[in-house]
């Protein structure tokens, strides 16, 4: 709905870390979604006779980073790239007709794909002002499902850089630039505050612009690579969203949940498990903290971080169940391992139904014992750890059946 305080988020998959790309996947984000830039400014503490307030000339910005969250209702279309950013690896296969299956898995080490995330806010006069964050990596995510409600997916991101350019620019270098240069000359003007992508190799923030053509751009960080005259220089501007048509919102009504013997999905077959757990579940959430190593501020990077690397993940499952028998209680007491398959279905496809699955090869209970307070039926709020049993091909797998032909 177009109201003066509306905002939209779009994402794009980067081909190299922190090399901004035009975000081509708009998301229907919830109002709770936010993204912000945090400069780390330090005030000097040196004393001076006759002084009172801290001195403005002793205030230094030593680093900066972006962070935010994208919260969406789980939708059958337009969210494939988001899942890839959360887990890391994706395969897309035509099942039959116009039905495609995406299978997402998480790497055991290294890095996750980085994204360009653009937040665009509509001002009172209707003007749209973008903030474009590059080098964004998912730090953690959660899929939550409560009875009588829509399924929600929330993800937090850590970003390296920000650009405030409104208009996209595609130009070239007017002269060569050497390694270590802090200025470059371009045929077209680029606004201060824009992030320039130099030939798809490195990106720099423009801090000042001078000249009337060619234009001299002052950069925030010396170049790591030499460039010849004529190489491409691009700036990502505001990308007006074009949303996919159709799609179904997933709700608790379309959830079925299983444990027992688990068979992970193939490129065309859905995952399956043998024992239904329907009839006792009231709510749940599946979350993964990627434990990214994000404080990698290295010399020669003008206060911008190196690519976030994966640490040891922490996965958690929370299930709110009615206390209909002692199975769950005894599982907690005996530290019994089990599997879990959460299966969400939507509308019809050319083959089967729109589907999102989360398959967990092994979980073990961390807590809890049953309780009652007299206001409702007795319940257990169970919490499980997601574990690697060293047998299954993947500890976690997310599967999506959709009519989207690509992520």
C-alpha cells in the first residue's frame, strides 16, 4: 500500500564480496524489518588547559558497519534467493510441467553468499530515497509457526558498506589508475556517497567529486588493483521493485510434522519421514545462528571489514506441545535422539502442491518437563539442539516446491 512512510527491501546476489549489484528480488517485508548503518566514532580524551567540552577536531571515525533484519511471511514465490542467502548452497531442478524444486543446504565452513540489500523509504512528497548495503551476510535466521497464524521467516544480516546513490551510473575511467591511488577520473559524474564498482574487481566509496568532465572522484580507500583507461565503473541506484505475480502465504493450517526414519530430499523428490506428530503441536520455531566471524577489521581497509566467515553453527528447535502422553517427557529424560520434518503446503502446482520443508537429520532435547497452571491443558515447551549425526548427508535441508523458474 503506497503510504508516505512506506519502505521496501530488495536483495541481489553478489558475484564478489561487497561488489554491489542491482537488487532484483524485492521482498514483501513486514514493518518490523529494519536496516541501519553504525559508524564507530571515537572521541579523543586528551586534556587541554582551558578546555571544557570535547573538541570536534579530536573526533575520529575508525570503522563502520551495517546491520538489519528482514522479516517476511513465508510465501510460495519470490523467496528462493532469500533461502540461499540463509543457508548457502542451492540447486534448482524442473520436476515436471511448470513445477520446480529448490534444495538448500549449508556449507560446513568457509563463507555464505553475500548480498546487496537495498532499503528504499518513501518520503512525504513521494520521493524514494534508497540506502544500498553491500557485503551483507546472514548472521542468523528463524522460521516460526504458531497455531491460528501465518508462518514467518526472520533473518538478521551483517553488512560491510553503504551507498546512498539514488540514480544508477554506468561510465568508464577517463585515465588509468595505479595501485594505491586514492582518486580516479571518470567520464560521467558520480555523486558523493555512492559506491563505485570498478570493473567487477573492487568497490570504493566516493567521498568527494570535483571537475566538470572528466570528473575526479576521491575514494575512501586506496585501490588494490591497477586499471587502464576505459574500464567500466558502475553505481547501483534505486531499483524500483517488480514483485512476482501470484503465490500463496503459508499458514499453520498447512503444516504437518513428522519424526522417525527420515529420507532427505533429492533434486526432484521431497523429503519424507515415517511418524506423524500431528495432533499435539501448538507452536514451533526452527532457528540457526551461523555464528559468523564479523569483526574482521584489517589494516588497509579504511575501517571496513573483510568478508564474514562461518563459525560453528548453533541450531535450535522449539516445540510447544500438549501433554497427551509421556513420549516427549521421556525423550527429554533419556536424551533420546530423533529426526524432524516440518512440511508446509500451499496451493496446487502442475505437479503436487506448493511446499516448503525443513528436514533435520537429528535433534536432541535440551528441555523441558511438563507443567500446568490451571488455565489450559497441560503443556510442554520443548527445546531441542540440531545436531550432526555424521551419517546423514546434511544436518539440515530446506526444500521448496514452487512455480518460480529460478531463485
